[in-house]
C-alpha cells in the first residue's frame, strides 16, 4: 500500500466517524528528534517553508524532542501526502523522523 493509499484510508475513517473534511483546517505533522539542536534546525527550515511550528520535549523516556509542523489546507490524501513526504525528507536531514499527522489542534 502506498502512502497516498494509507492517507486515503485514514481520511475515509475520519469521514466514517462523522468528521467533515470539506473545508480547510489546520493539519499537524509530528516529528521526533534526538536533541534540541536537531529539532530547532528542522523547525527553522520547516517554518521557512510556510509551516507553523511548535517544539516540545516528547513524553518518551529517551529525552527526544517533538516538533509539530502545522499548515492550513484542505484535508485531501494528495495534499497531506505531499506535505508529509517533504517534511519527512527534511526531518531525516536533521536526524529526525516523521511520527504521523492529524487534526491535533482542531
């Protein structure tokens, strides 16, 4: 199953749960980093690409850092997949990795 297929399935689940996906909303993309320096470097680059950023310590015992990159968009599988792929590649450049997406703040 491709990433776009996975995202389509997730969105269909949201629709089945009664969520209205016909309007733009804030979509949050979560990423984990081994240290604050890496997290902040990713955050600065993602912000320059138009994402709103929140950097917080994660709840894991390893002491990792969570960076949420958020953007207002229509929740379509194609748009989410494109943003997810761009952010994931950027995270990897800074020793991080993607940790999912959702409508965390709405």
